[in-house]
């Protein structure tokens, strides 16, 4: 009755976890747990744990629960039970193996999408509780290898992908050169002090999606935007530190990002189509630095495209013909309320939008965000299998005619691509910028 | 039994109300001070407007998406909570005691209604009990304390109904009714029945974050 | 007239019908709930003579009291009147409403003497 139906995923071998727990003692675990609980948590943790009436109503909010045949171990409250409740009940007296399991649950069985906060009658923030668990595991040095590597990269280079300082500049110059083949007077302005806008991206864009920088440059150039990119570290708005539980590193990253914008004296930061970076810059990292809202206005790409189209600075030559459907990313929709603007952009750029069900704030998570996809190959199978509902949701949209899934978020984009392949859905996924670049009027 | 009745309706009742009111205030104050000490930012983000907006969507039956997904549970839980709060306050027999002790009174429910509402509460407890046994995701997170809370909640109503219907020994069950009611009041600040105190706060906070920062609905 | 208009409190109702004709006391088995518009409980069981014998009550005005200006008049008694003649449904100044008066008179005494019924269902018995 109370057991989990599905056996735990086939023994994952993750060196980050194995090595992490190898040196752990129960005494150290207890000390760190107490440090976090006594020093870093407070009214929220207390109220959430004390208020939860164990009703299970959060379960159906979770794509893991729904996709894994309603296995109670995957319900949001089920994950809290296996991790935080145990830690509290045993007053921190837990074993290294327990910490390993707790890390797997908190970091790979939850995307921190906060859909469950909309389904809990009390508005209990399970994502926050999972972050507390992640924080404890981080301080204990138990972190999945792949995402820890990205965090190390952040620490060493201030970007997520070990992009070296000169490689960054090289890549921008390379994309400028490419784009000048299409628009001869296009520039990617570097270090332009006093520009209106700083355009920032995530590490993977220069690393292996450089065409996105090309496209953005075309859009910004055609719209006549006064913009710049930094030639120094601080250009990367992404943040895996936030997801491993390394808040101090998160603070360093966000400070570097904001200070770069401040140094260039820009009015606003416009960011590419990334959800977690938006969360980090708009909602989480700024708070760590003591800013209730971002010190420099943050504009997500959806919002910016919307502005350019509404103001007529970008005109559509010919709308995208194939019927599209839209995946609402949690971090910019549940986290930023950009769902109607995304639809407005699609109505202007595409011939036909077919809605997924459910949609807007109620859309199912991609199962890649929250750092889950960044935990790497050991968890990939589990991740795609844990989002069968997403596949069904896309398949239903496809039945209604959708051929393209627009996913205005990097994590969602990769996660949905994996789902499309795994479930052989036969649709394509595109960024909103891909569509805009394709349909816009160019000189 | 006379002595026990006098004890139960005298000093114990005072004690129960004192613990209920004092304990509840203490819990709220404790939470407030904890927030001030460790998470002062909560006050920065707290928004009365969005907090109330969120609460409004959750205290109206079927106004939130998840209420609509669970029509039976929603009907039961609203009826249960409404009857749980209203019956003791508007029961004639209780008002008579208030009136005789403090010279205060207010309109009462007809006894037939009150008894019906008590059965709704008892039925609700049975429903929740069954849910804990039958629904896997609920069973998975159910612990002994959850059954304890159900028992604490049902007891004053079961004994009250028995006393009203005069089954068994009337005085015994009336005394048990008083004692179990006091136990429930005392339990509010010390068990998860305190969701009665905290739930409006957690809901309002989530509503504030969703409304003012995230520009999204949370229902 | 003046005396009638003064504060007069009466308690346990002797069912005195028509105002004058006093019924045989042996027949009294319950306190009439007739004055109440919508009585919620069964009338209180009350065996007048048996009660008095058991309780050792000899003076009528132990229950059938008369109050004047808020003071009890020890030498007077009110068994020739209905409780409702003095006690209205609601409190009037210091004079308790009928329900409160009954409860105080019966239950108050029981609690004081630690004898006799004190909880609802002991008097308001369902037959």
C-alpha cells in the first residue's frame, strides 16, 4: 500500500555522488544539516512542514507522478517525505546513502517547476523544499558529476561551458562575419558604453548554438536597436549554481552579470530565450544580492520580440505557414507571466497556433529544467520516461495539426527534443527567435 | 460524575480556551518573529492584494483548477470545514451556555440542522479516513498523526451526537463530548490542525509571489 | 398593580392553566415548553412531588420565588402564577428570560447542591 510501485531507476552510476559520499561521516552530515536548518531556513520551512496536511492534492500537478503511472514516490509531497521529512524526523541523523538518494530525488526527480504550488490548496512551495535538500547535499559535496562540472566552469570562467575569454570574442566576431554575408552593414557591438541594451546569452550559445547569436544580431540590427555585448566575463546569464545549491557562487555570477551591465551603462538587459537564466536574474540571484527586484530591468526575449513587433520595428514578411503549438516554459510563464505575450508574438509571426492542453500557467513541465538535464546522461532515460504526459500532450496537439513545437527556453527546447525523439512524435521544435528570424522583413 | 462535569466545564474549559487562544497566538507570533529574524524578505514580497486574490480563489469551492479536478473531495472538504467551524459556534446548547455564563448570545441554528451538520463532519472524517486508506498517493504520505487528527476532530462530534440522541449514558457522553472538544481545541496549536492558522499565510505568500513578481495565476 | 409591575421573577413553571384552576400536582410530569415559539428540545422532565420529596423541599418559594427591585422576598411565593407571567422570552433588565430562568433555577440548584441532573439530555429527555 505505501510502497513505491516502480522500482528505483536502474542503478545509476554517478561518480559525483559516489565520490561525494565516500568521505562522508554521519557526524559531518548532521552538522551540515543543522547548519542549514538553523542558519539558512526559517519561517517558510516551518510553515510548509507544519501546514502540510498530507492530502496528496499536489500529486496530479507533477509530470513525474503522472508519467510514472501515478507512483506515489514521485508525487511532490512524496519526494518531500523521502527527503526533508526524514531529515527532520531523524534530526539530521541520516546516512551517506540516504544523502545520495535524497540528492537523486531532489536534483533529478524534480524540476522545481512550481506547478505543484498551484495545485496545493495551501500554496506550499515544494520547489523551495527541494532546494533546501539540494543546498544540504551541495554543502556535503554530493552533487551529480555533470552539473557539478558546469558549476565548476561557472566558478572558474564565470560561464557555464568553459568558454575562454578569447573564444567568446572570437565567436561573436565569427557570427558577425557570417551575418554580414546576409546583411553587409551588420555589427555585433562589443563593449559599447552607454548603449541602450545589453544582450546577454547562456554559455551553450557560443559553445554550440552560435547561430542563435547570429539570429539575434540580425533581429537587433534590423530593428535598429542600440545594443552591445560585453567582451569580458559576465556575458553569461545562466546559472547552474542556483540548481546545485551553491548560492554563494550564484551570487558571484549574478553580481558579475549585473556589474557588467552597469559598467556598460545600459538601460536594460535583454536576454535570449532561456528560462532558468531568467529565473536566476529576475527572481533568485537578485534576491541573494539583496535586490528585491533586478537592479537593472531584465527583458526576456519573448517580451522583447513582442515589443519590437508591437512597435513595428520588426515587420513580418510572410507568416510561418506550418501550424505551430506552444510549450509554455515554467520559468518565464509561471515565473514571469509571459504567456500572453508569447501568443501575441506567435499570432503575428505564424499562420496558425494550436494550443496544447493544458496550457499557460498550467502547462506541464519539459522535465529538463531545474538542472535536471544538466545532470547528464546517467539520468537521461529516467528523465524522458518521466515525461510521458508531455509526449501525450504534444501528440494531441499534433493530431490537431501542429507540426512545430515552439519552445522559447533552452532547457525546454533540449528536453522536448529528447521527448520528441524518444516517443517518435515526428514534430520539430523551434525557438521563437528561429521563427521570427525566418519570417521577418530583412533589408 | 458531577465533579468531573464541573471540572470539565469549569477549570478545564478555561484551560482549553487559554491554550487554544494563547497557543495559537504564540504559534503565529513565533512564525512572525522567525520570519523577521531569518527571512525578512518575506515581508518585502508580501502583497495584501495578491494574497487575498489567491485566498479568494481557494476558499470558493471549484474556483481553483485543482478543486474542479476533484469534485467529490471538493464538495466534501468544503462541507466538512464549514460544518466543523459553524456547528459549535451556532449550536443552541452552546449559545445557552455562553448566555448563562457571560450574558452574550447570538442567533442559533435549529437543532435539526446542527445535528445534520455534525453528521456532515463525521461523514467528512470517514471520507478522509477512506481516502488515506485507498488512494495510493495519500496512503504513501499518511502517518499515525494523520489518523490522530481525524480522531481528534471526529470525537467531539460523535460524542455530541450520541449525547444529543441520548444513546448510552447521557451524562457520561456529555462529559466525554466536553472533554473531547477541549482536547481538539488544545490540539490546534500543537498538531497539524494548525493548518487552520498557517494555511491562509502560506497561500497568501504564494499568491503574493505569483501575483506581484511572477505575474501569473496560482489557482 | 404596582407590585405586579415591579421586578418579579418566577422560576420552575407549574403548569397553571387558565390562570385560576390549579391542576392536581400529582399529574405534573414535565415543564411545559408551550411559551417557547419553536422549542428545540423535548420539555424537561419534572416530577414535582417526587422531586420535592427527594430534594427535601418544603417551602414553595424555594422555587416559586418572588423578586422585587432585584431582591428576593423571602416571605412571598408565586406558585399561583406561571413562570412566563413574569419571565418573557428575552432578558428584561435584571430579569432573566424564561429559558435562562429555568436553567438557573433547576440546573443552578443542582450544580450548587451537586445533586440532580445537569447535562442537557438528563432533563430534556427524548421519550
